[in-house]
């Protein structure tokens, strides 16, 4: 199944979409990082001079770890967005990293930072689930 190359206007559309996504993700990372730091500071300041129940510490630690895992996920997507923007500059955007075929436009519209076609993504998932 042959997929046609992206036109200049389509590349510009994806570039603008990726830039907007990068801006949003950067804001999320800043906000979530600050929230995690505030959780830690508030937890310590709120308990100064009082006895701390282990359940409270566990709850605070869970909230902070959860927030930090969200930060890590957002950073990973942000890295993929930056890689997609670089691929647009280099003229390789929309090409599957595994098989070299064009990634269908419909997939790029759903996931503009996709680096593999659906077939290769499914194969990669199968291999990953086998190794677990």
C-alpha cells in the first residue's frame, strides 16, 4: 500500500500543530514540576512540630511520585514532539523509522509525533509484550 508524500502545506500544518503541542507540554511540565515541589514543601511545613502518622507520609509520597511520573510522561512526549519538528526540518517527517514506508496521514493526524506506521508499531508492541 503506497502512501503519497506530504505536501508543503500539510507539512506546515503538522509543524504548527507540533509547535502548539510543544508549548502546551512545556507548560504542563513546568506546572507539574512546581506542583510536586510544592507538595513536598507543604507536607514538611504543615507538619513542623507535630507527630507524623506513617499513613500521611505514604499518601504524600504517593501523590508526589504520581505527579513526578506524569512529568516524566510529558517529558517523553515532548522529546518525541521535538524529534518530529527536527524531522520536518530534515525532510524525513512522516517516514516510518522501522520499514522506511510513509506513515499514513490519518495516523499523523491522530499522533503527529508518530515515528512508525501502524504495522510496525503493532509489531513493536508484540515484541515488547513477549519480552515481559
